[in-house]
C-alpha cells in the first residue's frame, strides 16, 4: 500500500471506506509529519482534538453512516473560525482567540450543519496565512513567514501560503484557502499543487474572517483536480440564513463531469496575459500545457481582455476600502488584543490597533479610509466600481467566443524571501493575472504544468464563466490524466 502521506484525498477516502486503514492511523501519520512544524505552515495543532475527531469518524464508518470524505484529514486556513482551535487570521490582534462556533465551510467539511451531515473530514489544525489574508507571499503573518517546500529560501505565495505549503510538503492531503485577489491560485501555482476559487457566493462566508467582503471566497487546495472536485462538492451550497452573499443554488456534484472529452472545447487565450511582463520560463511551461490540451482535442481561440492592466488599481482601491470597514471591529473592546496602557477609550482604540496590526494591514486600512473619505469617494471608489463592471463585461464578451480562458497564474515563479520587503508594490503587480477574475466574481483555478527557473513550479490558470466550476475541473482532470506534473513532489519528501 502507498504510504498514507503520499495518498490523494480520493485514495485516502477509498482506503478508509474499505477499512484498509483507520482514521486514527491516518490522523496519527499526518500529525507525526507535522511535528516540529516544517515550513512554519501550522499555527495551531491539538493532537487530542484531532484524534478524538478521528475516533468519531471510525465509529461512523463502522456504523455505516460515514460522510463522503469520512476520516480524511484536512488543514484549515487561519481565517476560518473554529471552536476547537485558536483563530488568529495571522494577526497579533487576535492572538489566542477562540471562536464560540465553527465556520460553515468547516462544518460542511466536518460533521455537518444542523441536521445535514457533513463530509466527515478530520481537522489537523490551522495553517499560517498573511495577516487578514493581505499579501502575496505569506511574509505578512505576525507569526513568521511560511517557506516554500520546493526551495525554503523562497516564498510559497499568499495569502494561503500555509495551506499550499502544507499540501505540497505532504503535511496534509488537503487544505482550505480563501481567494480575494488570487490567494488560492497564486500559492497553488508557486507550490505545485491544484487549487480552485469557485464563483463568488458558491461557498458560505459565514465564519470566514472578512478582508474584502465583495471579493472573498473560500475554496479547496489539494494535489489533484479530482481531489478539488470532491472537496468543493462538500464545501459549497446555499447558506442563506447566515450569509447574505450566498448564492441560492443547490449543492453540486463537481465530480460528475470529470470524464468528459475535451474534443471541441474552445480555450480562450487573452493576448494581455502574454505580454512583456511574463517571464520566459513561465511562458514556456504555459505554452507546453496549451499544446497538451490541443492534443486532447481542444481548440485555442485568441481573445482580448482589454482592461487587464486596470485590474490592479481597481482592486487596490476596492479591497482596502472594504478592509478599512471590516477591520474597524478589531478595537480591543469585544475580543482579541487590548493595549495595557491607555488613558481613555480613544487612547485604547489607537494603542490596541497600533500594537495589534502589522504594517501591511495598516497600509491597506489607511488607503481604504482615504479613498472612502469625503471628496475622494467619487474620484476613486466610485470610479473603481464602474471599471470593475467593465472588466466583468469584458469577460462576458470573451465567453461568447470561448468556453474557458487559460493563461499564467503569475508572471514569474516564486521569488526569494524578503525580495519585495521594501517594495510592496512589487507584490501588488504580481497579482495582475488573478485579479480580473476575482473582480468579476468568476471561478478560477491553478493547475501545475511544469517548472521554471530554479526548478520552481509553474501553474496554468483556468477561468470559467459563472457556475462553471465543473467544466474547469474536468479540463484540469483531463490534463492531469495525460501528464504527471501534479505527481511531482519536493526533494526529500
């Protein structure tokens, strides 16, 4: 039998359902791998909680009441609140915070919501992330940066860097992530794994600590498209009573179309994604992947997304504006850190936030407050929202000519730790290919398609029209059936 830590989610589920291994054995194996916290991927592990969940899974398997992914371990990004593990959002201001409830996504992947049974997965712990999910390198965490398992001198991507590193290093078979402007797709690309951001509203945001409410979306990160389909099927579904942005669409079996042929599939290739800023090594890997899809019967169609460059300024107006509002609740009154020395209420607010927030979070709060202030709202925020609509319209015109859109996830492979420490704009610019789909609320995913400079992974981005996750997952699955890039693992693992 394959070593447990080298199994995919699908393989582990089958192994557990056929009782070739118990959930306790699987959980114990992964807890042992996470010991010593390689790559600084985890922020909280509680083996007693994990093993108790595994024992409960074994009991359900024995009783014949197992969920679809019963007993399979998963790690949760530290922006999903959990009762049994601390939730910090990678910030000092929430150091040690314990939520009185679990996020909907955590419930659905675990024991379920209300009377509806969940997938039955076992939580390994909470994984590191950029503070309040603000970052492209996982260097903004108050608890130290995460390192890339392929080269520990490089970043894993962000903000879901801990999730990507844990999966790539085989510390967990799967992890949850969140994607506001690329924070599932970019770290998946940098760490050589598969990750998908569904249509905005597909997965509930209840219990997901908010960064930018009109952009944040939960999604799975795993090694294969097959795994992501299983996970996404469990995560999604309407949550209308608890999340006002939840789509009123039923849960879907995203595995159902994984066997569809790619013959005749029209893949749009936006010329704006292949300009001068794209590194030659990344382009070579992307071009090879597109040829492989052509060999399976797909047709490449040139398209244009003319406002691609505007996605960066639009995003970095809208997202900070929403963040400045969302993060106003962290003031030392109700929960989290409170400054020790203060003279009055205003003094407590100021000192608590100054001590609790990191530099990048402060930068975005100030930017957001500025663009929302009197005299600037019309000039910046309102204009950004208008262009956002135009970007969404550009995608609809493109989808009249193609079924899916393909291109790079990022202009380069993962950069060295600290490279952009003194230049935050460099991190912002690296998001150029992921931001447009986020602004439009479209589903997008990253699929490993080879290696670039320094033998670092390269991901192919696939973007679909609204509610077309199944199509994206099938394209990725068919590609993975024909290639082995997703099977590669870092040296020594």
